[in-house]
C-alpha cells in the first residue's frame, strides 16, 4: 500500500484554504465585513498549515505552538463571520479567546505534550460548535446555504471530538508510534481539505443569499419610514386576507392617513413632511401586535392588517394609535401635535384584498366628513364598547370610534 505523505496533504490543505480566500475576494465589496472575516479566517488557516509544514516534528517546537495560535485565530474569525452573516456583532473575547487560552496553557501552565493535542482539539471543537450555532441562528427558509454550512460545521466538530476521545493516533496501530502520528496528521489534512472546500462554497452561496434577501428587502421597504411599501402590502396581505386560517376571526384592514398633511408640506416644506411621516409611522407601529404587517401605500396613507387576537382588540388598538400619534408632539406642526383619521374594514368570505381596502377607504373618508381625528369601522356591528358610538354600523352606515 502506498504510504501517505502528510507534508503533501498539508500543502494541499493550505492551498485549498488560499483558494477559498481568493474565491471570497473575487466576490467584490458587496458582502462587506461578512466576507472579510471569512477571508481572514481561511488565510490564517493556510498560514497555520504552512508553519506546520516548515516546522520540525518535535511537538515542543515553537513553530508548532504558533501554528495552533493561527488555527485558533482562524476559528475565531470564522465565528465572527458567522455572527456577521446573522447580522450580529463579533465578540472580541471569542475572537481571540481560544488563542489566548492555548498560550496560557502551554507556556503559562506548561501542560504536558500528551495534553496538548486534546486541548487544541477541544478548543477547535468548541469553536466549530459555536460557529454552527451562529450559522443556524435565525436562518430563513431561503438561506439554505447557511443551514448546510451549519451541518458541515457540526460534522467537523464531531471529527475533532472523536480525536479527543480516541487519542492522537485515532486508534491506529503501527510498529512505529511516529508513523501512526504521521498517518493521523494526513487524516487531519485530508479532512481539512474537504471541510475547507465545502465550507468556502457554502459561505459564498450564503453571502449571495444574504445579498439577494437584502435586495428583496430594499425593494419591499419604504425608504422614508422603514416599513413595508405598497408592493410588500399586496404580496404579504393578499394571502392573509383572501385565504385566512380557518377558525380564526376574519382579519381587518386598518387604513390611516394624517389629517391636513398637505398643509404641513405647504407651510413647513417637504422635509418637515418627511419627518412627520416617519414619526407617525413609528408611533403607530409601536401600537400594533403584528408589527411587520404595517405598510405605507402612498403619500400619507398607511395600512395595517389586524388578525387573530388583534381583531377583537381593534377599537383599543385604534385608540392607542390615535393617542400615540398625538403624544408625539411634533415640532413641525403648528400646535405641536398631529391627528390621524382611520378607517377599518373586516374581510368577509369571498372578498378580494382590493375590495376590503376599498371598504376601509370608504370608512376613512366617512371619518373625514365627520370632522377628522376619529376612526370609523365599516361592516362591523356595534359591540357595545365605549369606543363605539351608539349609532351602530353596517356596510352603508359605518360605526364611528371616538369621533
């Protein structure tokens, strides 16, 4: 049987890591810090293997100790890259903690040579498990590459856990212990080649997935207020309105606009109007249960979808929004306060989103005719609450809330 050549495999491992770093480098600047952490991680891994190739076999040699420092820093950078992919900040203590612990143990505490291998493997295993956790954290269904990368990291962690349990020779038998160690080094190198190649491909895919999701999010977000735009409203609200979950209350659309908004634009300028829109959106959003189901659909018009428990609390939510907007005390308004008029409509069986929106719009304009600064519920009988006027409601005669 042909003997394994650990030096050759270590060289291939270093080369694979350099190629992985180059693949990320060629992505350009779009991925930002997410990409840079992984580039540095792969390069540090390549440096570690290069130092091992050049160092003597003696486990006490300084170069071998420094090679493990490079490896642990590489895993720390990979952990920071995984957190960055999940839109979380790196943790400096984790970034350098493994390398610091390694140096403390081998030079500060002077641990024996026999303990150095399980120590390094344990640190790498812990890092890889932490990286897998960060990769899987809050991964969306569209981010399949992140999920596969997390599973690959779990397999990598299992490999080093096995090394800790089975010892430096991995249970291999050889007449010469040094030969067994060489074979084990070759196994590590071969596993690293597979791990680095697979991980680099998945990280490139994960970075592209994140960019695609960010582009999609920008396309569906109103740049001024940070909530969804009309396109997002039609995409997200349509299935919830037209195909509601059986057994749940029929959802309601809440349509709101700012009273006398044009006068603010005319007297204070469009910059003041923009500030007003952003402030009203923030105040109203804070009162909603499903905060993601809130959109600006044009001008000063906003729409929210109430479903589940929120439907039964619609009058309370409406009043909370009106109070929150008034309490904002915006300096761009003449008296420091602003009011909104709200129209609500319940989605009945067989109705389209456009039909429910038209009913909410009719209710809103009924509120305008009644003097603004109120909420009108269309197609909803009086519930006997103090928030609903005694005149009752029907599709032709909406109920008025706090008018």
